[in-house]
C-alpha cells in the first residue's frame, strides 16, 4: 500500500511540475501540456531577483518534494538513499520542465531542497531519539 501512495504522488507531482499553467492546475483543476522538443536556452536557470519568484510556486515545490521524500523514506527506510533519490528527482524534473513550456529555475530547485531536507531532518532526529531511548533502556 505504501508503494501505491508513492506512485500516485509521483503522478500528481509530474502533472503539477509539467502542466502549462500551475495556478490553473491547483485552483481550477485544469491540466494542459505543451511539449517543445527544442526549448530555448533562456528557459534554463535564468538569474533574477528573489522578489520576482512566485511564493505560491516555491511553496508548492517545497511541499511536493517534502511529501515525496516522506513517502519515499517510508518505502525504503534509508536516509542517504532517500536523500540521493529525492535530490536526483528534483534535478531531473527541473531540467525537463523547459520541454513542457516551463522554466528550469534555481529558486524552484532550492525550494525542492528545502522540502527534502526538512523531512529528512525530522527523520534523522527521530532515528537518533530512538537510538538514545535504546541506550537508556540498556543502562537501567
């Protein structure tokens, strides 16, 4: 059942990351794809002020990748492998976005990283707390 949740979430993420209009997808449920086999280099990691970045999109990236990382960790239970797969997935999806009329963006990648790291930080704390509890129970 855990794998089903992860697979469904990956599908939702792909729709959200590759649909032409993210706001229309989340607010109206409208999905539309446009495939550009030769995206312009201008779509790859432009540099612009952070204040011009969409807070809605950045929050969406962080939350989508936090949920993905959570579900992935629940399936494989290895922090480093979960981190590696999550980061690789974030990079790959960002590099693919220009083929769907969207831009590959440093800020989106940073938001993905924040979502991934936040979840793994809590799993790391949980893992360490479980180890501390084991150690204290052995000494009593």
